[in-house]
C-alpha cells in the first residue's frame, strides 16, 4: 500500500476537497476524454447525486463543475479568472475549453441536482454527458469524488483502483502493526521508511516539495489571520481568527497570562485556515479541505511555540502524517460523505498528533499511540454542516481537532508506546461506525446541527 505525501497534501481551492476540488477534477478528466474522442460533441451536461446534490450549492460544487468543464484545475486556480469565466458562461450559455470546439451549456438546465437517486459506488457521485446537435447522449461517464480530492470513474472504482498496489516499495505496510514491525526490523523511523517509499516511486523532489506544501499552508494561515469580514454563503458567519490573533499578540509576554491560553493560539491557527477555506481560498488538503486547518495549526504551534523547533524537520512531520493518512484511507475512509466528520477531522488529528510526536522525539510506538489517541476521541463524529456550508461547525471542529492532536502527542510522549487500543482497532472502528451511521449525518445537511439551529 502506498499513498504519496503529495497525494495526501494537495494544493487546491476551497471550500471542499470532495465537493469542490473533486468535481472540478472530474470535469477536467471528462474534457480529456472528449479531446480523444473520434467525434465532435456539440454540448455537455452534468448531474450531481447523493451528497454532491444535497450540499452541492453550499460547497460550490455547481461552480466547480462548470469551471472544470471550462478547463480549470484546482492546482492552477485563479479566482479572478474564474469569476469572469462564470459570468461569460452564464451569459453566452456556451463553454470554451482548450482544445475543443465551443460546447452548449446552460447552467440553469444542464447542471442538474438529483436528490432522489444516489449512485451505488459512493455518496459523492456525478454523471457527465456529451451531447450531439440533436441533444442525444454520445458519451457518458460516471465519476466518484471519494475524499481528499481523489476521483475515480465507475470502472476504476469497480476494478479496485482505489486500493491498487502499483510499483513495489521497500516498506509496503498496510496496517499500523506492519508499520511498527518494519520499523523495528529496519531500525528506521516512520518518516524514514516513508521517505524511502517515496524515492522508490520517484514522486519528485521530496524535501523541496514538502517545504512548498508548508509554505502554502503557512501563507493560507497568514491570510486567514489578517483578513476580517463575513464569510460568503448567507449564514453571515464573521471571521474570528484575526480578532483573536490580535488580542493574543497584545497579551503575549504578560505575567498573568493563564497557561491554557496556548490552546487559543493553536485553535486560532486552525480557524484561520478554515475561514480561508470557507471563503474559497487556496488551501492544502490535510487530508481534506474540510479538515485542512488541523495539521498546519499543529505545525505552526510547534514551530512558533516549542523551543528547539526548526523548519528543517518539516519533511519529517509531513511524511509521518502522510503515513498515518495512508493507513486510514486504505483501511477506512477520509470522506465525510462516506463516514462522517470522524473521517475528516478525526483523521487529520491523528495525522497531526503523529507528526508532532515524531518531531518531538517520539519512537514509532509512541507515534502510533499518539495517532490512536487522537482518532479514538473523534469516533462517532457526524458531518452535519449548516446549510451545506463548510463553516458551522467545521471551522471550530478544526480548532478543537488541533488542540486534541497536541494533547494526544503529549500524552503519548509521557508513556513508552505500550497502550490498550491499537491504532488498527481505532481505524477499523471508525470504518464500522461510518458504515452504520445514518446517511443524514454524512454530509447531507439533513440531520444534526444542520436542522437544529437557525440557518437563515
């Protein structure tokens, strides 16, 4: 089993990796199919199913699909250009994508929300169709956005590509126990094993790439700490990170500051990221957009508040976190639409706890313990965004997830790595809990806080 650090931490656009980035990627993939087709399409349409339909407008899925069909991709997204393109398509009812003739597309009728018929493969399903001059379907593809910006066609999902092995790696651990056994046998840390796996797959300039990931995370956080105002979407949620951050800086150095205020720093770092995500800004999936604040908040806490911390160890942090993400994704899920928020913020907290424990000198056993503690105490968490927006309760959940991650790492470091519940058991419990969880609590906005608080 191998999941690259650059697949876990992808640079993209908010507010959702599964509902914004994934559909944009799916639409772009459909364009590639059209470019290779032996016929010339005249029009295109898309239908959203399941969670993509129920919370699509709140997650900007409609905008993402249209922009994807116009040739936009998350990693090169330009906000000003996107707005101009959306206005042009709304007026002309035509899409101009690179390498293709103009395609008819009316956003009011050619982007459909099917609330009745869920697709069988995954809660986040969509169908894109190409049409001839008479409006008949000449090409159709079903896509599933499976979380974290990952997209599979129906055929890929059925054939098991989501769990494909690929080329061999020196440390192919599929479970946490295998990871610990390989670490003990090799004498290497989790990050070192992950680094050798990345090298075997030739994923690119590893250290340079991980530093870039951190810089994008930090830039996102800095924007969030400096930008005030009200978030879009209609809930009138006010950005809080800048105000809290300003007060924390004013209080810094005062002798009477309570020790627990460090939690406010950690939480504010996370809120800054997720307020940027909610505003549609550039973020890094960690492992998803909805949980994008946890890992960078814990990294910022470590670098700015822990004596002896150094950016030279950023790769170690991210590689360790990515190893945990791979275990969760392979054996359970990182998708809120599939397993609730335990799969998003819970996974992110486990990743952050493991990364922090590693750079603080933790053994592989302590790192596994830190991840388990963090995940265990998110089990059962539902995904119930008010009005389908990645704002309430998502922003604060990242804040508390980051605080839990730091606590989990600290608690694990106080022990010797021996503990009662294995990480593998926590991951399997999360999978089972997600399977048993009612659909209304899995990113549909049909249950939980989404229906029990005023949202207008």
